[in-house]
C-alpha cells in the first residue's frame, strides 16, 4: 500500500512503528497540516552549510523578532528618555541584559550570514536565468537588513547613536526635498528618533517580510539552484525500488531533511549569539553630548566611513546607493548561461577585487583615529 501511495504522489511516507504514540501523533499532525508534503525532492547539495545560509539567516531574524518584541515593552522612543529606558531594561528587567545582548549579537551574525549567502549565490552563479528577479529581491533583503541594523543602532541613543543620527540627517539635508523624510523638518511635532523607531519596528520589518515571502515563493517555484556545471533538477517520482518516472540529473534529498538542517544550523547561530551575549554583553555608551564627534559607526559601515573621510558627507549617500545598484546589475551584465567558474573569470575577479577593497577599507578605518565630519566642512 505504501508503495502504491508513493507511486501516485512521488513521496514515500516515512516509516513509523504501528500503534506507537509517536506514530499516532505524527498521523494526527499530518492529517491536519499535510506535513508529509514537505518530503518533496531537492538537490542533495542543498543540505550543505553553504546552501543553508539563507535558512540560517531566517532563523536569526526570528530570534531578532522575539527579542525585539520583549525589548519594545520597556523602550521609550523619545530623546529625553530613550537611553534611560534601555539602561533600566538592562539593569532591572528580567534577563534584560542577556536579551539585549542576544539581540545585538544576533543582528551582527545575521548581517554576516546574509552577506555570505549573497556571496554564495554570486560565486555559484545562482542569480542567472530564471532567477534574476530573486537575486534582485535578495539585494533588497540585504539592504533592509543593513537599514534595520543602522536604525537599531540609533535607538539606544547614546553618543554613538546620536552621532549616527546626526550623520543620517546631514546626508538627508544634502538631498533637499528628497531627503526631508529623514530630517527633523518633516514632522516638527514628532522627534526624529520617535519616527525612526516607527521605521525600525514597523516599516522596515513590513518591507522585509514582504520581500522574504516573495523570495521564498520564488525559491520554491524555481527550485534550489544547481551546482555550477550541473543541470537543473527536473521533477521526478521515486519508488521504493529506486525506479524513476522522470529525469534525475543530480543526486537528490528531501526538503524536510533540508529544513531540519536549516533549523539545526539556526540553533547553532542562536547558541553562538547566547555565548557572545554572556561573554561580551552589548555596550551602552555615555549620554549624548551635542557638538561632539568622538565615535565611529558600527563595523559593517566602516568602509563607508573611509569614503566620508576622503570625500565628505555626501560620500555616505553615494556609497550606500552605488553598492546595491551594482549588485542589482550583476545578472544583466553576466548574461552567459554558463555557471562554471572557469567561464566567469572576469566576474569572479571583479568580485574578489571588490571584496579585497571592502576589507582593506574596513581595516583602514579600524586603525584610523576618529575624524570630524559634521560641522567641519
């Protein structure tokens, strides 16, 4: 009977001991949720850590939402009270310091895993036809992650946060009416910090959630991309004896195993964030002093800070726009159907140079003293 079901559906029901509580519970869930449908075929390489980076990032976002909701219960998004509300949460709320530190370190790790995921997609040429749109959505997701990191940095409203917002407002003012939303002039009755809080907890998460749904839909629609040099995996129906009624150009696994791998690695990410939270709790700097510029931005923006050192405040805007734009253009420049690295030397070489430049700029800023930008031009 089980073989007949597999032949009709293409999915072989996972065995379980008859009459056991585990089997009865599984059957109860499967009948209502259709969990067995998750056992559809995917490429075997999807279970490697490189091909689960997207799922790891998604798990990190879930941790950020959970910790962020708890933190929001104590946060007062007004310049007069913001820093003090965080200090209270850190010292008085139950597990406050730990939760805030987990949020901080998870945000850092999510930026890293999202960037690594994008690099994996680039170097395996997974952005090529028919996945160009999903690459564009991925660029948007990474951009949203960076924006969430920046706005979250500002919300703590210490000296670093004050200077970050001052830079943001200075850049916005250079854009005239186009940048007015990011300045205090847009809504004088509401502090810019308060509006930035709304952006952080509602507008950006809504945009990220929408892009994420589209991203996941297209991954399911097109399937997980093949390895360079392999053909796309075609739909196949596998029986118990190994027979097949469709093509099987690549070794296959099942999505439920892929999902377990992603959840497992996601738990490792959470454990890493928890260990870092205990070893290196998130700092809260001194109360902001207007007119001073004594901090550097968070590390992932150091490469932009280097351009600001050399070219002034406008470089922050042009640098922040140029990188996502260049990434978005990648599928339209690299139009060859080949995914083999040996046939994409120019693009891989250009990416290597760009990565080396970003790392070099980051090291340069790490070793450089703080520079005066606002009011010094």
